[in-house]
């Protein structure tokens, strides 16, 4: 049982860290686009959310293995969101809004969906 927890924590942290790194990289590329074309604030928020959810989905698809994949994927999604929010908060400030709760649930959902898809695709 101890071996399960070690693997579960490793998979969850790897998925969350890779999703965070992906989100930071893609957001920095998107910042160049924002600087050049100056889209509206709503557009920026929606695109950032789509990019973050896509990163969480793909990273949990890659890193989360079969056993208890739903919970590990959801935890990885929430952890990735918290890490990304912490890093962006240190860089440019952080405002806690009601949208954050919806974002938390959405990231947990995409993490769980990615883990389920990855578990179904893989033959272990």
C-alpha cells in the first residue's frame, strides 16, 4: 500500500508540474500576441482558461496511470491551477474573485477527464 501512495503522489506532482510549465510557456507566448493585437479583456481571460485546461488535460493524459485515475487527475488539475496562480500572483499580483471557484472546479474536471482518457487508452 505504501508503494501505491508513492506512485500516486509522483504521478500527480509530475502531471501538475508539467501542466504548470506548459501554462507558463504558452501564456508567455500569448502575452506577445496580446501586446501586438490588444484583444479585449474577456478574450484574454477565455483564451488563458482554454490554454490552461488543455494543458491540464494533456498532462494528466500522459502522466496519470490506471489505479484511482479519477482522483489523481482531479488532484493534479487543482494542484496545477494553484501552482500557476501562485506563480502568476508573484509576478503580477493576484485577485481572488468568484470566478476562481469555477476555475478550480473546471481544472479538476479537465484533470479527471484527461486521466480517464489516458487510463482507457493505455494498456497496462
